[in-house]
């Protein structure tokens, strides 16, 4: 059996007596150019083979393209899903020999056995397992599959030689952005698809059926819609199955099955289709235009110097210690095989890029540039970072004013299986961002200017203004209450909170624990852990709240008192 990848979902399958096109699409673009092929491909129309049969897995616009089907003799047999509308459309094109495929009801096309596989999608669609004397090939197509289907195929056919696996969560990722759900996608569905392939004990898996991108004025959407590349998926599969059992297959590559256990890939071996080289598409689901930069080249150069001092000095020593401490939140980065990528938008189109590989706790180093293995990302505004490193403002502005954006695509191979991230995580607003966490909570004396009297006063003023603006605008999410409380405590104590009566602090603690249901010490410690607080900071928080309550009722400072009262209402 020979399987030619033709790009996106199109395949050409040759067996002893059959030549079959699956989802034949030969156009260079779809939807008036809004959708293009990635990687792009080119066809030699004069050498396009004449098939013995056609398969249309389902009726979506990127699988059923009438203009491509008009190239074929309408006397050819067509096999398709049980889709009444699709079958009617095929008849309108002149095809009459149409067979509807039923899941797991095997049929023969000449000497080739074909087993349709089901999909959990709401619309009729099928995958296909092809079998002959040379081996077996399962094409998932767009099927929503589960490991149960993989086990059933394994039981019926034994180890499946080759699988083209669904891998790209484009629908969930794009819908997440369009519906304001944030920079995320459903890892469990990706894990389901890949684990389903792995359950078939394949000799080779290649990610397929997701070779599209957006073009022209719609190209901006690529950064939000396409989280996983074929290379990243192959890297996951190799960690799961072994180095030789996964590969990227490009348009024009031919996969060959030459008997039991004999599988090979011939690159660009097709006589009628070839790949066109293009730059890879990066998943970067942040609006980088809103990250502030520096207008002066000298200021950008100074930022690079100060940033590298941190990334190769105090911060790196801190991260190594935290990653190696099993009680630290940041040890989860090691457990979850994180490669962290930092991108600082310095201004003038300049990006400062660094990455840290935390998969080996004994070899943690800061390296310049972009990493192809990165699975956790942080983008920072350069102007804010420069001000923080110079001690002119507080690192709280990263989250208060939206100058830090983090996202991740972490899928872990653990205990021989693919998993979503596990273990303890930092609070929501700090996930995947060890740098701003360090600058906010652990920098201590590594930025001396932060501790100078005049800069400390300026920092408190910036904190007060930022908190006040958020409270007045009603933009504070309840997720951030614990961090706001810490800021309130710092402000209240730092602005002459005076001596705090210990009994008032204890009463505040008792009342707070009763309100949120912390009935014993274990539950309280779990809450502290979730809020990224230790006992000392919790005590300071309570002291700050007591001070804030006192400030809230001072009639001579009513405007500011109203602000504190609003903050305290949130804490209730």
C-alpha cells in the first residue's frame, strides 16, 4: 500500500488493484482566499492520477469541494458518510454510484478491505481503516474519536501499521478567542485524539487533516486559531511512543507499507504533488499592540542589559532553588515538563526573547532566542518592565494594568500516557510567569532602588492610583481579591497604619475564617496555599485590613475612605 499526502485532508491511496482519492481538494485556496493551505502545495495537473474510486468523509467545505470533483468521471463509485444533504449534492454533480458508509461495517473495494470508523461529531462523518496484505492504515479524518474506538480497532485488526491522527484543536481555540474565553484550548480533546492513535499500537503516526490557515486580511486570526504545529505534535508522540514511531508528513511525501512491520516514508516522492516551503505559523494569542514599548533605541539597549542581569543572575538562582524544592509551587514546572518562553516587547518592533528549559532541574539555564520546544509563554510590555527594573514603579502593574500576558499549551507524557498539566499551580494571574512573580514577591534586594525611600513612596503612589482606578471602573475580578488584599495591607501599613491591636487582628481573622468556612487549621492552610500566602503574609494582610477599616471611617478623608470601603466590600 502507498499513501500519498496531498495536503490538509486529501490522500491518494494505491493498493494492488485500487487507486483511491480521499477528500480530493486541488484548489489553492477556499472561501474566496480567506482560507489557504498550510503547508501550501502544488499539483501537476497533467500527471494527476486517474482513480478507481473516491471517498468523501463528510460535507464540510474543506473536504467536499465540487470544483475539484468535476475533474473526475461521474461514473466513478463514491463512498461517503450517511449525510442526506451531501449525497444529494453528489447526485447533482452527476455521480450515481454512491455508497453510504456505516461505522464498523467493513466492505471491500476490489481487493482492499475498508472499515468506516465513527465520529462523535454532531454531523455525519467517518474515518476509514484500509487493510490489504501489506498492512493497515487508519485515517481519522475529522472524526471525534476516543480511546475506546482505538481499542476496538486493535481487537479486530491487531496493531495498526500507520495512522493519520487528528491533532489541531482549531475549533475550540478559535471559539475561545471569539467568545472571550481567553488564550486557551481544550487539551483533553487533543489527548483523546492522540491517545486513541496510541492505543492501536501503531508503527507510525503522522498528524494530518489540519493543513489550513487564514490568508489575506484574515491572516491575523492564525495566531489565535492554531495552537499546535505538526512538529510539536510529533514531539509529543515520540515521547509517548518512541522516536521512530511518529513523523511529520508533508504534501508530496509517500508512506509505504511493504508487509508486516515494514513501514517507510519517502519524502517528496509523489510525481503529481509537492510541498511549497513557507514560514511556520506561530500561536501567539495576545494583542501585542497593547503591550507598551520604549520609543528610544538607547532605552531599549539599557533594558536588555538590566533584564539579562536578572535572567542570568538573581532571578536564575531563585528559579533553580524553587524548581528543586518539592514544597515550592514552581516545582510543578519541572513535573509538567515546561519550557518557558519570555518575549519582551521592547518597542520599535524589537522583541527581547529568552527561554528556560525546566525539564531537567539540574540543567536550568537562561538562553537567548525562541525555543521550538516552548509550551508556556509570557509576553511583557517593555516600558513597564524597564520602570520596574529601575525601581521607579511596582511590579504589581503587570497584572493590574495588563502588561503581562501568559498562555500555555502544556501536554505531559507521564506513566506512559498523555496528560493535561497536574500538580500545584500558581494563582490564575501568575500562571506561567515566574519572572513577574519573582519581581512582585521575591526580588528583595536584587533591585536596590525599590527599597530607597523616595522610590518606595513613588511605588506606593503608583499602587494606590492603579487600585483606585480599577475599583472605580469596576474591573476587578474576584479571582484577584487575595492579591488586592495584600496590596491594601501594604498601603495601609505603609501609610502610617500605626500600632495594630493584636486582639483586633485575631478578631478579623476569626470573622474572616467563619465567613469563608475555614473551620480548622488544615483548611486554612489549604486556602493560604491557593491564595499564594504564607502565615506571615496572612497576618500582615489582616493587620492591613484592620488599618484599612480605620482609614475607611475617617471623615476628614472621605473620598479616599470611600475607596477603601469599596475595597473592603469586595473582601467581604
